């Protein structure tokens, strides 16, 4: 279960002589957005450098304008990294998992059999549903994307489906399962920071998430039908032949998959379940694939460290099954470390608390409160570049305000997760966007138009706020109703 390693500063926690004004708080935020826009879009730099510029600017503002010590600013960076430490550890192991499962034949076999079972007409909705089911069971969208997601990219490529569409379908399914799974770290975190019972939060998430999934499935079915009847038979045969000639393809290669999912279903945390999957993958390399793929015990573990570079004779297959192992995680790790550091130092300067306080001043109705919470979570994803901050900051900042409006805490927990976690994969420089783009091999801005849940989830949340549907009052199961929806944003005591 996710927990907080520290509590972010609130407006009242900051001494008057250290509290930045609203204008001061905006300086590092605007500067960071400018750096990212110019650096990534105009200059074509990787996001690590613009994020570093943002950290430097925030540090200079904090030290020389706000008078904070370097020690306190460094503590902010440390706390930001600590908040994402569990995700960082999982990420490192997941990269080893991809490589060992590839060398073990697990991912190649999923592609091989998937090409027999699926067609373009049903592929996208099937990928969405399977990703949702698996993620619900194990509670980790990141793990699903790195295992089934990689396999689906290969299957889709063989069926002639654009990789961007496949990635969007996988992410819609993965985040759907994540949001309604009691095993998910972000689901637990959203419940924890808003003082909401976990299962109450899960039940509250189901309605909006199910609607978004249903709409997405209709859209993916329509996309799939446009490709119906155009199965590239020769290409499918070529890919299957290349896989079968390089790997042993039989039911035994699914042992790593079975081990990982059984442990997750039995309640083991994500990290030990994935580590067990790495060990199972390594053993499967040795005992199933044999000396053709792996010569020694040392060689098997080198796959986990350095990755795979198969030579099947088919360039498409080689590209699909190439992986970087532990060494290959460096690009994503540095993006996430920079993002967590930036979020931590922005929090420690008080800039985030001041901006959140200013937002609270204009939230005067149930409708505006819901919309404002969604906007805050989206802003945290863009500014702090981390899905944990998109839950924690609005969740803790607005708890008192939801009490003032006599609303149950489940309304807040739903809001921060519907608009926070689900949109993290849409931010190219954020933790979610950087990770998903790397493991799926599709740039964030390419898969974004097909990642329907990322847009539908916050839109449905806003619709709930505007209409009052599913908005619940404290002490009863009644909804706030239409009065809370259409009341004036300027003056409403609902």
C-alpha cells in the first residue's frame, strides 16, 4: 500500500517571511514551462536538460529571492525523490523483466500465438480489455505495459496496425484496470491522502472509469473495422517463422508470466512479484531455450543487465524484440529523477502551496471545486512532472475545502485520481509519459491521440461536477444534485 514519506507544505505551514507571493510562485513555474517548450519542442533536446534548468531556476529563486538555505532546498529534492522511490525500484526491475522474458521466449511466444488468434477487426478492443483485466489483477499499469504491452505492439505490427494505435489501446486498458484495482499504488495513495476508505474509493472510481472504457471500446472497434479484411498474410507468416526459428515456442515459456501473475493475485507487492518474474525468466532461458540462445548461467544474467539483440533474419522482429535490460533504463530513470527533483524543490520553496491557495480562493461552488481539483491534478502533472504529486498536492490542499462544502472525501479521491494518474502518460517529460514511450517504443505525442482514457476520464469527472451526478454529501448517500452543478461559480453555499 502506498504511503506518504512526507507531507507537502500547506499555505499555513510557511512562515510569513518565507512565503512567496503569487507572482513569485509563478516565476519558476512559468520558467520551467518555457524551458520545456523551447528545449524539447524547438531545440529538440531530451527533457532531462530543460528539467535541470527548471531545477536551477527554482533553486536560485528559493535561495536568493525567498531566502531559503541550500540545505532546505536539497531536502526538498530528497523528499521528492523519496516519494517516487518505489516506482523507481519497480522501473529498474521491469527493464530486466522485459529482457529476460524476451530471451526466455515468453514475449516472442505471446506475439507468435497472438498473430494466430487476433485479427485487425478485434485487435484493438481485445488489447484494451486484456490489458485492463491483467492490470486489475496485479495492480500495476507499468508492469502490464512493459510485458503484455510490448507483446501487443509486436502483434499489432504483424497485423498491420499502427504502433501508436496499439499503444493507446494498451494504455487505456492498463490505466482502466489500475484505477479500479485495490492493489494499485496510486489507488492506495489517492485513498490515503484524502482520508478515504480504500474500497470506498475503488467503488467510487468504477462508474466513471467504466463509462470511459465503454466509449473507448466503441472507438477502438471503429478503428479496427477500418483495417478489417487487410490482414498481411505473408507478413504474419514471416514474423512467425522468424520467431519459431530463433526461439523454442511451447507452453513452458509462459512460466515467468504465470509466476508473476500468481504472486500478484495472492497479494504479494509489485516489487517482489516482478523480481520473481525476472528469476523465472532467467531459469526459463537456461532450461527451455537452451544453448542456442543462452550458453551459460552468467550469460543468462547478462541478458537481465545488458538486454537482448536478437538476430532472427527479419529486421521487424529484431527491432520488436530488442531490449536494453537494466542498462537500458538509464534514459527513463534520469527523466524521472529530474522530474521528482523538480517537484520536490518546487514544493519546498512553497510555490506549489501558494498556487494551490490562490486556486482555493476562487473555488466557491461544487462545480468549480470539481473542475478546480481536476485542473490542479493536470497542472501538477505538467509542472511537477510526476503522477504522485498530481495526487498528493491537490488531495492534501483541498481536503479542508471539501469538508467546508459538506462533501464526502470520496469525491476528492475520485477527482485527483481521475484527472491525475490517468493523464500522467500524456506528459512527454513526466514520469508516466517518459516511461510508457520508452517501454512501448512509441513517442508520447504519437500515441496520445489514441489514448482515449487520458481524455475521457477527466472529462467525465468534470461532467459529474457540472451536473452533480454521483457527487455525494457527508453523512448520506444522496447526491449534491443539480443545484451544486449549476450554482454560480461566484457565490454558492452548497
